[in-house]
């Protein structure tokens, strides 16, 4: 048995993983921008990374208004489902497991990405301090339009439909993207949720949309194939959560009885989310650190050693090290990206990072 807990197998519920290393979801912007069908290279890209115990796909929009930028894929149309079937087929043929990340960006998009439509959000609160990348380059954000109650209902149903599409496309499960300042966290945070109806106000009001989506997705595909990603107290994308501890304790206490496949917690901000939420979550917990530099394998190992999580997810190191788990196992060097763009483009910087040469036997 290896000493490093990242390399131990993990079995719980529907998860049967050869190691505890998760490939974190990473947008790469290479889908067909018109159709939202994943790149024909996506199957190779993910298949190269099946050394991970579990892969979480890049964020995939659940609703056309949830698309956040050029080249983001969807899981709404039959052509998109067919495109993803190729990807999951390639991953499974290579012996891997892959969850689809279900995404809606809320206000983090622009009319030029949405065929002229105004972005939607809990409330009409515009991002003022940063710009957004579109096909026309970086532009100022527009004020989003508050979702009506009928649209909230429609969006909840869109997530359930996306989850069914994901299973039809061969994904092993789905992860709802409740993190990083996108639609769900815009509902959670006081500065972006000014609603006075049942979807705002108290923690349970601000959490209602998230809970309804988790319940609808669970009803659609079964709790054992549903996960949720959160980033308590994450200030990214102009989010300000005044009481992250109370909000996320309430969320975790509400969702724990459902028996989800896992909870994916990004530790960020002043609130020590992992230590606080770990004892309240009885299921599998996946941890991630989102700092200025790619998280080191040692940091992940320390989190598992400390018992703060069951699995650890790495993002940036998987870009240039498709065989990251093998490199962690052998203590080999980690390469840095640089062969091509992270977002957008084709094969360069995407599927052209080689695994380390295997020693001759
Ligand atoms: C290029 C890139 C794209 C990302 N796209 C997503 C995404 O689609 N969904 C998501 O939840 N997180 C996304 N993230 C965040 C990562 O999942 C992860 O939290 C972050 O990279 C920190 O982990 P690391 O230090 O191992 O890189 C992205 C990060 C990067 C670098």
C-alpha cells in the first residue's frame, strides 16, 4: 500500500475509484461556439487524463442564458448530447470515470455571448470592477435582469433536464456548479441577491434556488449520482458573503440527508470551510484549494492526512501533466503549461502535453 493517501483506492456508494485524486473542472473554451458541441478533441483530452480517480468535466451550460463565454459547451440539444457521448465513450474506453459539471453563469456573461439577450441574475447588480471576455475581446459588464419566479422554475427544470442528458450521454454522474460567483453563489450572497420574495433575505431564502436545483436533479437521476461544488466566502467575481459560515452550515445541514455522491468544497476566503463543514457532512467530501499558484500535490496529501476530506481535486497541474497521478506516485517533475492557449484554440496546449516516458522494462 502506498504511504501517500492520494494514491489509495476509494470506495463509497457509487464511487469506486483507483485513487483519491480528482481532476477539477476546467473550462477550456474549445467547443463549437455556434452549436455548443464539445470539440472533437475533447475525447482525447479527457482520455489522456483518466489516471485521475475521477474526472469532473469543464462547466457545461444547462440553459442557453447560462453560457459564460466563447467556446463553452452545452448539454441541452441532441447534437450536444451526441458530442458528449463521444467524450464519455473515450474516457470509459481508457478505463476512467467522468462526471459532468452543470453550469449557469448568471450575470457573468454578456449579450454578445447570448445572441443579444440580457444576462439574468437574482437581482440587477452589475459587475463594475472587472471586464468580461467575449468574441469582441474584453468589454464592460451590462446590468443583468432579475429572474422572474416563472424563470426560476424554468431554470430549475433546465438543470434536471441537463442531468438527464448527462446520464443519457454516458456520464457517471453530475456535479452542480454552485461555486466561484456564478448563478448559485449570486443567490447565496447578500450583495448580489437583493430579492424580497422567497428566494432572498434569510439564509434559507438565499439558498432556496440551490436546494430546489439539487432536489430536482436528484429526483431526475438519483442522489447517488449527484454532487455539488461550493466555494464558501469566495470573493471572486465581486461576491461578498456577509456570513458565509451560517449560510453554508445551513446549506450542508439541509442537503446532508439527501445522500449525494459527494460535496466538493473549494477552500477560499477567511472562513475555514473545510474544517467547519467536514463534521457536518456525512458523505464523501472532495477538497480543492484555489490560490494564486497551482495547488501542490503535498498540499492535497496534507488535507487527506489531516482527515479534512476524502478526495482532493487538482486543476491547473492537470493541464500540462495529463498523467499527474503517475507523476505524484513516482515523485516525477511537474511540467508547466506553455504549448498553447489555456482557453480556446485547437490541439496546441490541449492534447499535446505528453505523459512522462515510461521506463523500459
Ligand atoms: C483554466 C481553468 C478553468 C476553470 N474552469 C472551471 C470550471 O469550469 N468550473 C469550476 O468549477 N472551476 C473551474 N476552475 C477552477 C478549478 O476547478 C480549480 O478550483 C482551481 O484551478 C484551483 O485548483 P488548482 O490550484 O489545483 O488549479 C477553472 C480553473 C482553471 C485554471
